[in-house]
C-alpha cells in the first residue's frame, strides 16, 4: 500500500512538473483575450517567474498554475519561464530577487512565507524587503495531519492529545510553519520531538511516508491535491486541523477550506480542552497567522522595477482573477480557485503589515532556541 501511495504521489508531482515544462510553450500558444493582443511593455520580452520553494511543493504547484495562465493576460504576450530557487525557508529565492535579479521587469517573484521571514528574521540584508514592488497577495492557510499509526492509534482528530512518540517535521526553526506546528502542539499539551531542516515539503512528505516524522503540515495545494487523495484516502494519514483566517479581530474559514470536513485549531482546542484557547502561546499564534496567513502568497517585482511593468502585471493579475479556464483548472488541480488581492493600494498595505510587536519578537527569539530535540 505504501509503495502504491508513493507512486501516486510521484505521479501527481510529475504531472505538476509537466505543467511547468510546458509553461513557455503554453504561454505563447494559449488563446489570448483581445486586451492582450495590443502592443505592450512586454512585447518581444521573456518573463521569468521565480518560486522561492522547491519543485513539487505547495508553492510550486500553485505558482506554476499561476504562471501558465498569467501569460495570456499580459499585454505584449511575453513567453514565461518558471524558475525554482529554494533554501533557508524561502529566503534564498527572496534575497536573490532583491539583490541579483534583473530590475527591468523581466523577473517576477511568486513567494511564500516571505512576509513572516522579513518580520521574524532581523539579520542584515543588502536590500530591504519593504523596498520591493508588491503587486498582489493571496490569503492562505495551513493544514496539519498525522500518521494514523502513532501510538495508541489515531482514529479521530482529538486523539492527537493522547499521542505517544510524536515527531514533528519542519523546514527551519524560525519558519512560520515550524513555529505554528510547535505552538499548536504545546498549547494542546502534547509531548513531541522536533526534526527540522527539510529542504522543502516534498522532502518532509517523503520523511513522513518513511515514518521518520509522523506529524506535518502543508498548505492546501499539496494537501488537497496530493495528501488527501492518497495518504488520507488510504488511511495512512488523518487530518487534524487547519489554521483559520484571522484579521486581528475575527476568525473565518479560509476559502481554500470551504466545504472541507475538518476543524480549525481553535475548534479542536475547545473540543479537547473544553474551553477556548488563551494565554501567551495563543497570542503569538494569532500574531503569526494574522500576518503569514493573510499574505501567505506574495507576487512581487524587485525594487526599482519600471512603472510600466508594475502596471502591466497588476492589470494581468486582475484579469487572471476573472479567467474561467484558470478557475476550472484550479478546481481540478487544487480543489479551490486561487484568487489574488490586487490594486494600487496593495503596495502600501503590505509594507504597513511588515511589523510585529517587540514583545512578540523577543518571545519568538527565545522560543526558537528551546525547540525540543
């Protein structure tokens, strides 16, 4: 059974990668709306889409879908090439975009977790993240799941509170995903070990299949496209909870989780503990999802990009939101339609959100150092 599931996962990932290989061809061959037939800034150019995580992960799956359909909406009809640049929890690709990438509008970033990395990582950078040109963002969530064979055996999400020998995997100690994995388990009072440093979700996913770790989390593209139809369906894995959307005041069901039979973390906590979550860990959890969840995906140009590029790409993303074929492909591949918040106010809004309180930062610096081994 495990080998069959691994084969299915590989087939799903290979299908996604085939989309990426065909991007440049599809970008030129796909039917174009009348607006894209006009001369534009990108006439005769090639646009590279830099994804700051490895191929096969959730950011990559969603980013390649975005690149494939964006092409038809850009005035000037440029060819599009997708480039993955992973490492350091997405920071390598983000830094490359700001420091090395061409500033002429021919490279755009499809970034995941970049807002939180900027807020939480205060190490010196040659280029201030706030100086990037923010074109659009997409609110998101994270889905947490566990192997069903964790002792004494998981049959229901609430059984996670009784788990013995739980090993949580991660990408980096200060990564938002790792912090949320640890915070939620600590709030539930679950004893666990923590293994981090996986190169990306594809590597962590393989570690979970090989039982090196038994608790992990992924954003909806890979959870709904790969985990749910294989590992969950086979019974090897069970869903535990997801992060709700949070705007600083109100919790909501994220668009990606509408219609999915699963509890949010606050709901699961209350079901297990009999009371709503509260306290310092809860405050930090809310601070993270208010930033990282609200702007989980960012579409950006390097600092100093031409205004013509900003205008052309912003208009293209707005058209993409109304593309019926893109919506149908999103539903088929991901189980939902990625929609982007775009407009002239986005740049200022993102820059304003790039901060947390000194007290939260101080807590997190200490929390990262006390990760259980």
